[in-house]
C-alpha cells in the first residue's frame, strides 16, 4: 500500500459530555474512493469539519500529503490541496456559474491581490474555470446566476469549483443528494473517473452509489469507526448490520 | 436657482436700485431645528422685533442645524447667492469659528448676537466683526470679581470643551480665593451623581459651574435632590428664562451673572419685555435681549450710513448709538462690548421662576484679549 | 479619596447602570425577537418623558405621569410597528438603520412641533425629594434609590415573563425559529406588535423616570440610545441578563472612570492637565470597554453567534 | 425607463452640468453645493467598497473622514503660522499643497483603517456595526476635549490650499478638481469591482466558507477592502475640509457615519453609482426642504422613510431597469 495522501490519526472532539468524535483514524491512499457512512447523528459532519479545518479537534492529527495540517485553517488546507464540496451548497448565489468557477481559479492561482485587471479578461484563469464547468456539464449554464440553478446543478457546480483547485485530495459531502436517478448515475460515473486524478473521501447516504463506487468503506457510529474494509467486507460485517438494520438496508 | 431664490431676486429687482442703495441685506444663520433650537429662536425673535417695520432692512434667515459644515455652506450661500451685506445669528462658538473669519475676510460685516470665542477677540479680531453679546469669559470674570472675598473655597465644574475651559479660566483669572477642585465633565453628560458626591465630600464652600442647556437642567435638578446645601452660582446660561421653567424650584436662590435681566431698570427695557411677551407669548431671555440689541445696533448704523461705504458703516456701528436694553453699551477697540455685568438671583414670582438683579458684579467690563487685537 | 466616597461612587455607578438597563432591556428584547435594529428607541424614551411632563403639569400627579408615559410610548410603539417597522423585519440591517433614522427625524421634530423648542418641567414627587441617610452615613437621594428598586423589580419581572409565562415561551421560540412558532399556530404578527409595544413601554417608562432628574427636551433620547446600544452589545444582543450585566458595567465604568482617571493622572502630571486629559480619556472609556469586550468576545458577554 | 448604465451616466453628468449652468448664471453658491455633493459622494463611494461589495456595515467611517479633515487642518494651520509640527521623533513643516495633504490624509486614514480593521473584523453583523461606532465615538470625544487643535471649536484655515496650476479659490476650478478626483476614484472602484480581488470580496460577503474553501482568507480580503475604503473616505475628508476651509470634531460624529450609509442606501446598495446619486439627492433635499418651515426635518425624514419602504434598490433601482448583460 502506498503512503496515504490524507491521514487522519486518532481525532477526538467533545461538546460538553457528548463525544462527537472518538479516536477516529482514517486514511486515503492515491487512486481510491474511501466512503464514510453512518446513520444520522453518527458524527459525520463534525468529523468533516475537523478534516476541513472548520473545527479544531481536542486531540489527534490530520496529515495532508505528509504535512501536519491540524493547526491550519480552512483556507490554508485548501491551498495545500484539499478540495471540498458541501452537503448544503456553499456558493456565491448572486454570481454566475462561471464567476463561481473563476473564484476557484483565483484561489488556485493564489492571487486575489490584483485590483485593476478585470478578472473575466484573464484568459488563463478563464480557461481553467471553463474547463471545469465543461467537465461537469454545466457549460450551457455558464452565465446563469447560481440562484437560478436547480439543486442538482448546484451540486455539479460545487464539484466544478473543487476541480479548478486541482486538489490532491477531494472531500465530498453527499454529492448525490437531491440529484435524482439520472443525475446520480452521471455523478457516479464522473467520480469513478475522478479518483484517478485524486483520491476521494466520500460521505454519502446513497448506499447504491457508495457500494458501486467505493474501494473502501468506513462506518462511523456514535463518533467511532466500527469497521473499515472493502464493500464486500462491510456488507458481511455483523457490527455494521446491527448498527444499520432497521435504518437502511445494505444492498 | 430655487423658487425661493427666484422670489428673493425678483423682490430685489422690484425694489429697484434706490432701495438697494439705502437698504441693507442681512443674512441670519441660526439654529432653528433640533435640540438647541430654543436659543436660535429667541435670537431670531428678538432681532425681528427690533427691526420690525424697518423697510431698510431685508432679512434672510437660514437654519444651521447646529452643524458647522452646514453653517459654512449657508454662509457661502448668503455671500455668493443672496449677496448679503451683513451677517448675524450664530449661537455657538464652534459655528462662529467656522463662519466668521471667512465672512469678514470677504468684506462682510458680522454682528455676533451670542458667542464670543477668545480667538476672535484677540489675535483674530477683525474690523468687520462686532460682538454685540459678550466675550465667552465675561460673565465668569465678573462672577470671579464679585465672589472674591465672600465665597471661600470654590468647586469649579464645566464640560470638557473650549468654551467650558475658557469660562473656568475667566473665573480663575479674577477670583481671589482658593479653588477647592476643578472638574471637567463629558459634553452632553446627563447624570451628575458622581460630581455631586465629589462636591459633598470636598471642603468647598461654594459651587461655580457652567453647564449650558439640558446639562444645566439635569445638574440643578439632581443637585437639589442630593441634599448638598452649598450655594450655587454660574454664568447666566444655566439660569436663563428658557430653561428656568424646566428646572423649577430647584433653581431658586442660585446666583448668576448676566449683562441683562428683565427687571433691569433702564430706559426701554420694560417696553422690550412687554412687546416681546405680547408678540410671542413668552418672557424674553438674555438671547432674545441680545438679538433685540443686535437689531437695534444694525438699525442705528443703517440710519446713519450707507452699507456700500464700508468705512462709514463701520464707524456708525462702532459708535453704537442705540438705546440698549442693557443700559450702557459701547464697543472696545476690539469691537467687543464694554458693559456692566449684574449679579442676578433666581426667585419665584407667584408660580413663575425667574431672575432679579441683586447687585452689580462688574462695571464697564471689557474682555482681557483686546490687548492682542491690532485694531 | 475616602472609602465612604468610593462606596457612594460605586452606588452611583450601579444606579446609572440601572437607568441604562431600563432603556437597554426593551432594545435587546426587540432585537432578540425580531432581529430589528431600532434607532428610534430613543424617540420612544423621549415620548415617554414628554407624556409624563405634560400629564404631571396638568394633574400634578407623578403616578399618573408614569402611567401616561407607559401608555403613550406603548401606543406610539404600536403605531410605529404597524405602520413602518412591520415592513422591515425581512429587510437587512441597513434598511432598518435608515428607516428608523428617518423615524428619529420625524418623531423629534414632531415632538418639537407639539411641545415647542424649550425644555419641559418634570420633577420628582415631593415624597421622594431630598436625601435619605444610608447605613454608614451616606446621604443618598431617595428618588435614586427608588429608581434602583424599580429597575431591579423590572429586571426580575422580565426574567419571570420570559422564563415562566406562555408569552415568554412564545418570545423565546420566536427568537429561535420564526417558522416553527408560526407552525405552532401562534399569531406571529400580533406577537411582534406586542413585543415592540412592550419594549416601547419600557423605554417610555425609563424616559419618565429619568426625565424627572434630567432634562426633558427634544433630542434627549439620542445620547441614551447610543449608550443603550453599547450596553446590549457588551452584554450580547438578545440577552436580558447580558443587558443587565452590560448596563451595570457601563454605569460603573463611566462613573468611576470620570472620578478616578483624573485622580490617577494627577500623580504623573500637573493638576490642571490631569483634569483635562483625565476627563478626555474618561469620556472615551466606555467605548474602549466595548471595543475590548468585542475583541475578546466577538458576540458580547452572553451572546450567541 | 433608462437602462441602469445609461441612468448612471446621466446622473453622473448632472453634477458638472449643474455646475456649468450655475457658472453661466453667476451663481457660485450652487457650484459650492455641487462641490459639497461630489465630496460627500466620494466619501460614500469609499465606504461603499466595504459596505456594498464587502458587506461590512461600518458605522465608523467618519473616523477616516475626520482624519482626512484634520490632516488638512493640522498641516495647513502649521503652514499658516510658520511653526513646524514637532512630533517628538520627527519635525514636519506645515504645507498648503493639496497633493501632499491628500497623500498624508490617505496614508493616515489607511493606517488607522488597518488598525481598526484588525480589531473590528473579528466581529460580524451588528457587533461589527457597533464596534466601528465605538471607534468613531472615541475619536469624536478625543478631538472635542483635546485642546491643541481647537477642541470642539475646530480649526479655521483662512485660505483654501493650493493645487499646482489651478486657482482653487475659484469655485468652478475647485469643483472641477473635486469632480476629477471623484471620477478617477469611481473608475478605480469600477475596476476593483471586476478584478479578482473584487470577485473574491463579493463572494466573501455572500458566502465566506466558499471563499475559504478555495484557499482565500475572507479576513484578509475584508481587511484590505476596509483599508482602501478608509483611505478613500479620508481623501474625501481632506477635500471637505478644504471646501469649508474649516475642520471640527463633528466630522467624526456618528451622524456623519450615518449619513454616508444613508447616501448608499438612498442611491441603491451594491451599485457603483449608488452613493453618488444618494449624496446628490440628499444635498438637494436638504437645500430645498430647509426653507419650507422650522420643522423641515419632518419632511426629510418622511422622504427617506418612503424611499426605504417602497423603493427597494434605492433611487437607481426604482428609476432604471437592469442592464441587459451581466458580467
């Protein structure tokens, strides 16, 4: 096994008496999709926040591409190669699709400190943004304001913005949510290819997609990882079945 | 050009060149809206009473909202658009400092019906600037003289801004006795419990304070309720007719210095008080008296000289030949008043809280800054 | 400075804090429940004081004057809420600031138009005039003790109202989630009018109580408004407890700063510059306090993000 | 109805048009009024970068306006009295040269904005409004009670400062200078709005997390915006002081900060020309209404209230239709 690009070591986080994250370790190696699943309230959001830098863990470390980023903020981690999409779209709603993607290009170029050149006239940034939009199939909507996009289109735009950053690692929070059958199928194909560029830590509720896509799956229950393994291993794991039965049926 | 300006312009044209040569156009910038409007309204009403029926005086009035930048803008308007010859009306020292130097530099006459910052009395004096009210320090200098020897240790209090510091400096300049303490409060302060506690604890025999407008009302009411019984005095600004009604019995007995009082027994004063009351339904204040005197002074000069002959008009103003409701009135070389300043006491006449004169605090008082003035 | 004087000054600080609390409580309630920045709160304070002065002059009864202040300010509050404020709830803070600033202009000048440009007379009732002697020999104005008492009673009353009553539950629910409370079948627009009237009545009462020992004049509300904002921001917006703690902190800082700073500075400079510099610094002190609190607690002492 | 872009050009050119007509009719006061409107517009254009694009509602921009004013007042008063300004570590000669005064005003305002921004930007929303107000009040009370430069009385400068090649005492020339500065600043602001920085700043207002996620720091973006914004308002302060030949602590008052916000909202928030239209309208209303009666502020209040309640998007929003293309 190659060295992990994202290595989460024994993260813990408590809110008062509640242990939201208990000693969680996870690794993401090049070329894989590692899915994180778990019932509602298992602590997935808290864990993602700690990985992305929105929340400081009480203990443990986050290693990104060999570098300890535990003490860094969200923006620093993004610059070091963490590409993230959100469960609830976090986009500049008044801006167009292209402008949102351009924001990604500006971030990737690490240069927002230019005040007088029109950003839309920068051919290099624009090319990068347009390429990303095209990859997710939003080129038709390039000049549409985000507020006028459908829910599914916004998910795609989230991915497109992450693509502009050319990240080392993707952290995707429920990219399939609200996409519908056809959209989910397209996204599944897309992510399947994307893993070759950079591995994906995928948090997803859609179990069909998870089991179709994931190389490995970790199951988070009550803040703890109760199992990690291939889809087959997880399917057969008794603890997982106990945790999940009655909630969702594993395919 | 606004409709109003158009109207004004038409009037000037209609009156013809003859009227222009004889008459004088006066621009009054004063505070007519907001919290400080009472003073401006008194000055305006007093002035209008004095020039009522005088066809030689054309008056333009504007509201400065007590904002220096608005006052400057209005002064520009008066000078550039209305083409006034004489300006007057400003109540506050800081507004006067913003307007007067530029106006006099442009050859306009300015008659101050209130406020006399020391800068305009000394080095910054100007041949076209006439102060018809008082230099800021005048009342407190007179009070210092009058209280010397009888007040013992004095506790001084004023807001922390130039006029407050000037007035306290005026008192200290003439007071021959000990100052127990000197306290400067925040401008606009409304609660004086802390200062009153200091007064109670200090060994002062007497309180001398300057708190204009609402600040004085708040202080006097709170002082009355505190049980501290040291005698209180101050310049007339905190005990004037416009605010005595709001202080009520709490003010009774307080001594204050002023150049005028409604019971001052000089020719014309009783008539002025009656006429003002008849016209506006309230008693005149010192501000109204100052406005009235300013109007009389202007009318006296207009009767003698043509404003287009600036030297003659200036000389006519300097002579100050009018019957001031203050009695004696003349200008010192720096064009600031030489006048008597009286000690007044707040009394109750029936239900009415008002002032009466109890003595003369200073005779032929003039300000100490004239020495620096090169006129 | 003697210990006794220091104690008296602390008492003065607490008392001025309580006066501020009366004003700040309504402001923080309105902000907490409706998310509204109401600059016109100072005008309601002024309306209360003018109503009290007018009724006291007509009837000679201070109690009737207080009732008048409550009624007038609450009525004005209802009119303003229904006529203007209601349209501002879903606007951003900027629109609220501008609209309520416009209301200040209208209400201030309207009051001046009705009552004239000169300050009005309103005095403490004869029974409360003059000082009482406290243990330790401090002579303290009786009326100020009554203000402290009224303020504390109102504070307790508000805590009970919010914590224990049906209306309080609705208010708290409204703070948390507007849709939820509407879904529960509560008439939200009536609730908002009620809360606004309550806040207005508190401001009006504060105006009347404070007006008796201060100056009842047009524009009296604005300095207090700024102070009340300082108070609720220090305390954390929406928190009654924060408003109380913030008010006491501001009252103490303002009072003691004005007394102690010139004293402290007289050790390092001559007396006259110590008084001017000291009082200059003292007038900035509460704003420094607010800035420091916000730098370390960006949502105030008891605020939630 | 005009397109917004056309409307902006018409509104913008109205100022020099009014000034020219006033010149032809020999009404120098109207020129002064137009100059005043242009300067106030400039101050609000500065604030608009922080407020409109950055979403930072600063109720303390009068700090920079006042600092610009006092930069002019202090430098010119030392030049007037021929006494150099001794700061202890450095001795500065006073000056009557506008370009130098402007530079000082901009540098001092920017440095102060940096300090205030570093502290204030830790907060958000209403807390940001109030902490900026607090800084404004600190400066206000400081200047009132600080005797060296006149305290509440302020500082009078008897002659307007010089600009190479112009007679600044001539109202129309001074107007031209002010208008040129306003036009230049508007051009720069228009560029900033469309620059990478502007895109990122606007996105930070709409969704700060989004900006962080692409590796940019919303705090730094906002700080830089606040500094530029303060510097422009400081420049306007220096011009305002020169217009009045006078500075006073009222330039620091919270009402001043409030007026800048009013200009922006009145004209239309988030629009480059919003503050210009708003300031012109406000000055015009003040001028026209103040003669009606002693209680004219009631009318002003009513007009403002009606605009907020019924003209969403401000005057520009109400009187124009959106531009066809959006880029």
